[in-house]
C-alpha cells in the first residue's frame, strides 16, 4: 500500500464518482478503478459501494478513510520536519563555556541564535576550559568556548577558532590604594593578596608571577566571583580585560604592566560533527563576530562538508 492509494481513496470519497475523482487526480478513470479494486483486495474489505447515484464509502471505507487522512497528514508533517531538521531549524545544541565569555561575545551569539532558531533545544553549561574540552571530546557537548586551545589526547580531532583576545587586568575595591591608578605593575601586585580563577592560577598566570605569589591566591570559580571578592577587599582580582564590562560601583580596574596578553578565547567543535544545527550556529557566529568569519571559513575549508550552512 502506497501513499497514492490513500490519496485515490480520499479523492473518490470526496467526488463520489470515478470520472470526477480521476480528473481531480490528473489520471484516467480505468487506472483509478483498477487501483481502488487492488486496494480493497489488500485491505480485505469492500471500501466503496458502487451505485447508480454514485460511489459511497462503506462502514469499512469510512473507518479506513479516517485513518488515511491522518496518515497522509503525518506524512506531510514528516516531510516538513525532515526539511526543517536538515536546515538546522530543529534539534539540539549543547554549549559549554567559561564565565568570561558571557560578557562578550556569547550574549549576542546566543541571543541571535535563539531568536532565529527558537525550536532548537539549547543546553548551556558553565565549565572551565579543560573540563569543556574533555566534555566536547567525550561527545557530551557540541561546542565548547574556553581560554586557549584544547590540549591533550584527542585535541587533534577538534576544530578551534579564536573568537576574542584579552589582556590581563586587575580589579580592586573602590577604596583600595590602586583604585585611582590607570595601571599597576606586576611587582606591586606580587606584594598583594591575589584573587584568580583556579584555571588561570594553575596555568598562564605562572608566566607572570612567581609561584609564591600565586600559591597563596584565593581561587574563584568565575569573573563575577573575582570581582565580588575584590569588592570585599579580599585581595586584588586578576582576570581578562572584558571584566571591565561588569557594571559595579564598588570596584575599579587597572591595566597590568607590562601588558600581558592572555590566551585567546577559543571556540571548538568536533571535526566529525556534520550536524545541521551546528552549521546553523556557526552561521550565527559568522554574522555576530565579523572578525571570526574569515578564520572560521579557512578552518572549515580543510574539512569539506563540516559546518556547511
């Protein structure tokens, strides 16, 4: 039994005449009569009464036609759903990120993606850079945004593109002696109690400060905690320059001298991921982050079929 058989039966029930039904279907009457007869043999019941007044569904025909209408409607929806899924309009996207990415550029990217793809189920999870990379490689995330390029076993299976540059800044309470300074040098900072993320204190800040300065640092989960602890005079907070976007009246920011560029904010996804939803997300990243598009296209060119929108 094929979909055309259902359409033939419905047309015959509507027009109550083989000739008119055949004309509406764009076929000749004999093939329609043959197909209806074959359908009745397959069903094992007489579906239509042929009378001098016209052709009318039997009780079995009425029951069959009710299901046929539903089946054709479901088939139409299936085609629509398949097309939408192929265009990345439905499905799921799992995004892991570090907290500073929520200052920029993720608000614009996520906001635009939700507006343009409202039926994609989006799961957001804050993770430090190493945890995000591990989750991505394990198949638990589709996209990870972290600080620096992913490292370790399996990192060669990821596509990674920079989406933001940062320099190190210090944040202090409004009443702190550094609060009136535009900048502060590393030697001054080393004499202060420091507040930093565990990720930073265990990696790139080691190239700026002596181990002793960091070993006693207060470790915070994210940039908002760093800013809050600085506001409480728990120490001088250290973090990316995009922390300046935090709107608080009780903190002040100072550039760190000499200038130290942090590892870039990076977006990563799996080389093998050909999901239309991922392609749609990358398209939004291109639109929202003008300086990322070219680099992203260069990387995708090395992997034909990946991230194609």
